[in-house]
């Protein structure tokens, strides 16, 4: 039997009468041995919070009641980029989310149910539910449908609440479905960076993500490939100050379209650049490498990498060789480091005195004065966890080896898809990415880390930029100018589930 009753939920008196005064029509509702389950799947969210609360309160009056709810979260407020796009979407569709601004966080939802008659509540976000799955299950899913938009998945998962509240005092929430508080970001208190940082946006908007940028000269930037979401093999020449974007003429020989690759300037004064691997689709990865001669607009294919690799990082060493670290490879247990010998067009292995996982989409940079290499965050595909570590190594060019100097641990390092640049000999700026530990806000998105003292300082994004500009720190790239001490954040953006895409404005930091 299937019984349907209609009710105007905005008329809570009608709902109360239907539920609490229907002994003759619905006798089972008053049977103490009958479990009553109320399911609200993104429905109460469209109601005014006081009316939605009354529905929950009335539902709690029946014995052995269970209330299951799925609705949106904006744990870092309405101006966090994904939240802003989500709220904008529903408002545009003339169906604004009315309760989410009152109950923005998981904790506020738990307190809501406790206050309204459900003393026991198990609540978490959708990403926490995903993380309860065994690693073997996740690996199996990956074989069925390769998935590489982990940043967008993180953001989507963090913005949806799943809660189970009950009035049954004998009911016990069991693992693995008992949510544990895994938000490592919410209680972080990071002091502000002492030196003024001037942050401005620029109208230069290239509408592509997961390409790779490199400084061409003091005024210009090269940007190769990326996704619109169509994969591209265009080379852009960008003058940010003049707001000029030029597509460089394509020669007869040019690398295939790709994303999640690197494009790195050689330090031999030749204005040549090395393009390393990347992918077309998640199941169509590359292992090729190309040298680009900008003076003659010529591409030359180099020796292939030993295996395919994408979402890796690349730096030019003082020796002139190119170091590649991490990325998604065919064998996750293979050596995470490779060294490209520019003079001999040859790939070499790199030894290290301290093992490091082959992390995917970590951030990397190198300081030629101190000869130090810093690696932050990234995804460990073997253990299916994000790294919360900062590794610092020293490179020995005499035998192509790396020596570990130190290892730092901090919850703010727990990032996927972030970018890192040295801004002086012992300070690095860490920007963007997403985290399994929560959502970054205007104070935690950018931090400056002193690799010597290990101090972590916040670079706060001004409210005018945070609230009013298009910014989404996913799929972007950083270009640092030692001459001007200016950092350019270019490209990037994300599709926010079904709520539309955010295309980044170019962001400039004067440090």
C-alpha cells in the first residue's frame, strides 16, 4: 500500500494537524513500535528558517522519529567563491536558499535539531561520507570512471550537509557512518603577515584552466594549453599591465592539446621553455616533452619521459637542468623525481636520502640561492589521503641526489592543486587549492611560510576582492617576478556543480 497526503508546509498548522491529529486516518503514526522517518532532500532550504524549524519541531513530537536531511552549507560564509556562485544561481532562478544563511555550518545544524526536539544528531558533509569508503572501493571506482576534477569534488562535497537526527534514546550511530569532525581548518588561527601586500585585480581574463604559465620577460607571460573545457594547444602571450592577450601563430609542428602539464623557462638565457607531459582526458595521459624556442617560434620534441605523467610540478635548477616531481603516473610506486638533462636531451633518475610519496597535484618551488626545494600538499594515490606536510630538500648536482633538510606538518598545508613560489631566500607564498579538511576562507587561502623559523602567516584577501570579484583558486598558475616582486595569479576557475562556472580575473600581488 502507498498513501499520499498533500500539505502546504508553509502552513505549519496544517502540517501539525496532518501529523498529530490523524489517529483515525493514520493510526500507525501513533504506534510506538513503528519507526517514523522524515526525509527532507533540499526542500526545507527554500523555506523561511522559522517555518522550516517548525516542521522539524512538529516532526519530533511523534515517538521513535528519525529526520534525515540533505541541504546546502556555506561554512565560510556567503562570499566564499563556491558559496557565492551557489547562492547566485538559486537567486537567479527565483528560488533563493532562505535557511542556509541562518544555518551555515554543520555545528549550527546539529544545534538546530537538538533545540527542536531531536536530542541525537549525526551530521557531516558529503565529502566526509565519501571518505568513509574503503580505499579499495575508491580504487575500483577509478578503474570504471577515471576522475580528475578532485578540486570541484572537494568543494561540492563540503557544501552539502547530510544529517540524521532522532528522538530514539536507544538508537546508536555506528561506524563507518558515524561522522567524525574532520574539519581541520575551522579552528586554525593564523596571524597576519607583517609586511603590507597590495592586492589588485586586472581585467585580463583568459578563460582557461589547468594550462601552464611562465615569465617571458619583465612585462610578458607565456601561457600554453589548458581547458575551456575543450583541451587547447594554443600559446598565449600576455601583457597583464596592458591587458593584452595575443595568440602566437602556430608553426607546422606543435604539441597536441593538453591540460595539467608544466611549461618551464630554461635559465640558459636562450628564452627557451620546456613543456612536460600532461593529459587530454584523465584516461589519455602523455609522456612527451617539447622544447619551445620563442625567438624562432619553433617546437622540437625531446626524449619521452619513462611513463605518462600529469598534475606534476617542474622547476629549473641552478645547474640548468629541469626537476620534475610527483603527478599521476602509470605506477604510483615509481620514483617521484625525474631530472631532464637539457644539454644531452636525456631523462635521469634522482636519488634521495629520505623517501617521499609520489604526490599528485602538490605544489613545488626552488630557490637557486639556497639550493632548496620545497614541496607542499598533494594527494597520495596509494593511501587515498591528502598530505599535510611541507618537505624541504637540498639538491646535489654532482650526483643528481636530494637530501632532506626538514619536514613540517600543519593543517593549512593539507591542499590539492595549490601553487607555491619563493618570495625571498626563506619565505614561500602558498596559494589556493582545495582541502579534504574544510573550505579555505579569505584568511587561509593564501599564507606565507618562513621555511627557516617555520612561522605561518596569513595574507588576507581584501573584502572588496573577496566579495565582489570572480576568484576561484583552482586550475590557476603563478608567475613571480624577482625584478618587481610582483606575483601574478593567472587563469583558473571551476564549474561549481550545476550552479555555473567561475572564470577567474587576473590577480596581482605586490610583495
